[in-house]
C-alpha cells in the first residue's frame, strides 16, 4: 500500500498503530487487521521493547487539566551540532491536549529569553493558572519569581529525582528526541529550527496520540471545544531578528 510505505518513510520510528491512526485521521477507511497483514508482508514490523516497571507513584497524582490553557509544562533539552557545538531547546506544552505551544532552540537560554517566550504565549493563548517545571537553575532566578507573581501564575516545581511528576513533557521530550534530535545530523542551528518547525506542525495537526483516543492534539481540542480555525505554534516562529543577533554573539 503506497500510503503505508510513504508513512514508514516519513515516520520510521512510529510503528503500525500510529500509521493506522494517521490513515484514519486522513479519512482512509480500512480494517486494521487487513492493514496489519499488509504491514507484515512489507516487512515493516518493529521489535517490541521490553516493558519497564512503573516508578513509585507520587503523593499528588498527575491529573489532566479541565481545559486548554489551564496548565503548561516546560523543560529544557540539550544536544550538539555535527561540529560538537552544544545547543539547548526550551519546550512548552499544554497538559490538556499535549499540544506543543513553542520550542525555542538556541546556543544558550537565559531567564530573560524564557520570560519573553512565556509572555509571547500568554498574549497568544491567554494566561495559564499554573506552570509545571523541574528545579533547574534557569527557573530559580529572581526574575522568574517576579514574573509569576505579576501574572498570578502558580509555578509548580517537581521534587528532585521525580521526573514522573512532570510526565507529560517527559514523554514529549522522548518523542522530540527520537523524531528530531536523534534522527538528523545537524550542521547549523538554523537546520535544527527548520526541522523542528516542520515536526511540530505535523505533531500538532496530524500525529495520533494514544491518550487522546488516536486524535492529534489539535483534532482533540477542536472536538472538545467545537472551535474552528484553531491557532497553533510552529516552532520557532517568533523574533527572527533575535536569532540573528544571538548567533552573531555566539
């Protein structure tokens, strides 16, 4: 099946059920058993990973927010270009539908830049009631505390060594690393930004999410709210002048 082979080429790490979900979201009507037979005949089966034990539960269980723009999760990731130059990404998702609100990639990310991004997102989507994060040095700066108080946003810090307390973005980080950071050998930071933007666009609009009943984040939000013409962030999109200035400084 041409569509199935094309999906395998475009998304080689996703596997059968993701492909089936993508075809269903595109309006293709096919029995999953028949599609699986084709999948096996084409030699596309992926090795099942060994299951891991679930970490000890935290005192306050992670709950799905009741609405969009209620709780955001944020985190940093690190990687390097082909020449060894290190860069970082700042990831922001909405816990309600796991939608990617923004991914900033740069050689260094200071508190002032994080504040700029959060203000940009507040202006675009509204003010969340709380933001969940770890205890990294970027988040203990006095500037962050002042910003959260000024906007009446509760910052929820997870306990050290308890990544499952921020499980939504931890799971997203894995998808981003497999789909982008570990999938390509980047020569420049601009290449990282370009591929990231394309990947986020597909993740938000097309990629099936198991926790959302096989719908993409935007499909799920539209289904739940009945909204038409939903806005989404292809990352990174804002302030290109800042990128140029930042790279020159580096």
